[in-house]
C-alpha cells in the first residue's frame, strides 16, 4: 500500500468530483473515432509493455475503448490471468464486451464503467494497470496516476502511453493542416485536457509519487497508400462529424467553415503521392 496516494475518503471523493467536471472527452465515440481505436493492438500500441506481461497476471485496462488492446492483453496473460476493462462510456464498453466474445475471451475479461480519478477497486488489486491515450483527456492526470498507483500492487506496473499533438509531423506541407492542429489543441485545452501529453508523462508520474520510471517514445507512421487514405479520411470525418465538431463550434473556437476547411486539407494531404504522417507517443513503465 502506498501511503502517498491516500487521503481521507471525503477529500478523495470531492477532489475526484472536481476533476471529473474539468474535462470533456474531446473526440466522443463517433464512427470516425472508433475506426482509429479499433485499429489499435498491443503490438502497435503497447509494445513497450508486452514484454512485462506474464501468464496469471491481473491487469486493469483503463479507458479500454472498443477493446482491441484489451483482448490482446488478455491473451498475453493467459493461462490463468484476468483483465478488468473499464471506460467512462457505457456504450463503448458494450462494444468491447462484444469484441471479447468474438475472440472467445469473454470468460477472461470483466467489464465496467469507471472514472480514473476514483477507481472502484481496493488498494493493491492488480499486477498491471494500463492506460492508452487516456491521460491527455482527463481533468487531473497526476491524480489519475495516483489512483492507478493505489490499485496496483507494490512492485507492480503502471503503464501509460499518450500522443503528443504538437510533435505530430507530416509531408508534404498542406495548407490548412497547421490551422487544423492549432484549432484541435485549443479545443482540447478548453475541454480541460492536455493534447501534448506525451512529453509531460514523466513529469506527471514523478508528481504522482513514482520514483522508478522507465520512459520511452515510439511513433505511429502512416505512409502506404492504404494507410494515408485511411488516416486522412478518418480525420476529415472526425473534424466535421464527431463530438469534436460540436465542441469546437459551440465553444466559439471555430466556425463550421473552419472545420470544412480543415477537412478539405485532410483530403488534399491524403491525395499527395508522397504523403507521410507520424504521431509521436510518450510512454512510461512505472513501478508501484
């Protein structure tokens, strides 16, 4: 048990409530968002962690989304292991449950809804606590890490990975994409999140009380014709049709014309014969 993570029950509840109220999930769960989430696997999104997994481990997957990484984690801790998968959105948890059933893993995974600021699990419950692309969207990432640490057994692992939007880079330079990135970052911050989370993970983990931390970075890269078409299309759709679009316009950050221009820029980039895009991700293995 980690004394540094504990406070009175009342204080914990009040602080967690405040943190919940300061962040909104910028993307929502539009089909264009889930299209990218379903592409994620342990191999392409959690390779920094997979070497630490062993049969029989208990794993908590925070922010599981549609469950593709979750299912991979369940296979990696079999036989004898068990994964608990939680997300703030009940509808996407049901998608994760269905995906696990399709892969024959329903008996190895428990599902539920949860707030990472106030996880409903006893201290020292899990061998591994994993969160992929979560901390950029929460109201208080340091508190979230403390809570993840609390439910992780001493000597266990808290593993987190987040993109860094300011470090995204692409070719060729396409009019409108810089404006898209600037608008996205402003909207995300207005929602209480931090879009450049990747570079901040180490400092957040230290503030949360972790002292044994292994930091690294890896990138997603989209360069084949198929990858470029997929990536540009989903971001064009996300820009104009997802929850992000409503948040951007309702919050006064951009107009429908701004969003249409950004979507056009994505389509234009996606038709370039030498198109290339890279997303830098910060990642940590923290010993509880």
